[in-house]
C-alpha cells in the first residue's frame, strides 16, 4: 500500500490562517493535491508579509499549490466555478454567508459537481446568536472552556500555544475523510460543517463528565488530579517528572516500591482507590518530599524498573530531540528554518513525508487556470488584476 493514500484526491481551499489550512495540510501530507485560493498580492494573511518564508505559513501550507485570484471579480468567481468539477473537495473557512454572497454556495458548487464534498469551518456555526462573531484561537479556547480548565479557579490564564485552531483542523480533516469514504460507497457528495466551538468539545469531553459527576461544579486544572492519581514532581537535579497512576493498584504498588516506602501498602488511608482519591493531598506531600532526594535520571531508572507510568516533563526542544520522537519520524529534518511536523499516522510502517516548501503567492496560477482557460484569456486576466502570478 502507498503511504500516500489520498494521492488521487484534489482539494480546493478557500480561506486562511490555521483552522482550514491545517486540515488541508494533513490531507496534503496524505497525498491529496491542495490548491490554495489566495487574494492577489499578499495572499493568506498568515504569510505576514513574508510570502513563502513565513515559518508559520510554511508549517500549515508546505506542499500546496497557490492560485492567486480576485474573488471580488466576476471573472474570478467564474474561474473557480469552471475549476470545481475537477476537484473532489472544496473547503472554506470564510465568515458565514460569505461563500453564498460571492456565488460559491454549497448548492451552486454541488450543481457543478454533484458528488463534491463541500466542507465549511466557522467559529461558532452557521446559526445562533454568535454566528457572525469573528473567532481566532484564543476566542475558541475561552468560549470552549479550555482557559478555565487549564487554570486555577478565579485566575484564568492564556495557554502557551494554539489549541482551538489545531483541534478544529483535525476535526475538519476527519469529517472530510469520513465524507470521502461515504462517497466511495454511495457515489453522493456531502456537506461537512464544523466550528471551533464544536471541535473544542473533543478536548473538553472529559471535563464535561467531571462537571456533571461533581454536582455541576466547573472543573479547573486541578479537578482531575485526584481521580487520575497524577503528579508533577521536582527532583534533586531540578528536572521534573510526571506520573499517572490511574486506578490500577499495580501502579500504586509500583510507585511505593520505587520510593522504597513499602509501609504505605498497609496504610489504611491508601488501601483502596477511593481512599487514595480522598487522601490525594497526603500522597502528594509524600511523593513530593521523596522525589527531592534523588536526581531525575535515578528516578527514571527506578520508575522504569517498577513499571510505573511516567514521563520527564519536556519542553518542545526536549520532545523534538528525544530518541522516541526520532524513532517515530514525527519531525521532518529542519529546512528553511522550520521543523515541519509530519502527519500523526504511519501506513505499512512508514510515516508520510512532507514537501519542504510552501508556495509563493500565485506561484501556480497559470498552471491551474490553464486547466479551463486558454493562454490568451489567462494573460488578459493577469493584466487586469483578476489573476495574480509571482512572475
């Protein structure tokens, strides 16, 4: 089997930033040809005036083709309509109603190709009181509950990275893949819709369960610790180690063996999972004290021997350089100052590689337009600014 299972799929991407481009980036890595529709001149705003050299743009757009076309011009819309029958998927993340307004509604695109997968991603959905509100990652994290769950009560903090946009991209990609599978069996196209608010629910599903289970108390970053029996412990070397025991008595006994405290196995405060939950703070005090007595390397050896679930608390550099990450081929060899992250799957044991570079704005305009227009017409549209090329 090829490790590029989507190599015969073509996707037309109309949008920018992360939520849609990350979805198509994953699908591009799996072999799909992705044509990115961009406004003349600056292109996707995520290029940040650096064209193909923006590291953030490269991460989400490497390997795609760029079609520079003015969607405010009638001729630009007509070109897109002419191209649609040649594509399997149209993905857009414009404001709700925008695609309808410019003449590229689901109904119109489906008329042009009845088995088309038409995917839309929005901030809050295509209805409801927040339908037209702008949404970026921080908005999705706040509205979706992530800021609250990842903070102490009454002290909400921003997270240190993009979460809402990325899970929206993954959710979007999953929906498109499901629609493609459905089309293969039914022969019919589908409209796929998701939003940042919906996608974030895939990250907060456990917190929703906690909320109901706790008598409708909002969870915070500490709410699950006693249930999961997890700890983040500083060692004498200054490094930190995370431990997650869950409910297994085996792992509890492994931990007390690693810290050489066998008497805790007979301590009535800890002899059942329920009691260990109830007395979680007492366990924290014990293990925090013990872990300060030895360096991280020694604790890693002892915990491994005791088969305790643990991990060193790594930064991004530690994750990238870790031997397990390298064995998994998660990161492409660094090029152009960017460490490209590969798609999180392997096919027949091989992880698909990513193309190393992102396109310049309009780099592929002539190539894509020539599928439906002759050379004379292309040059006319370039001359009047409807089409944009990088030459």
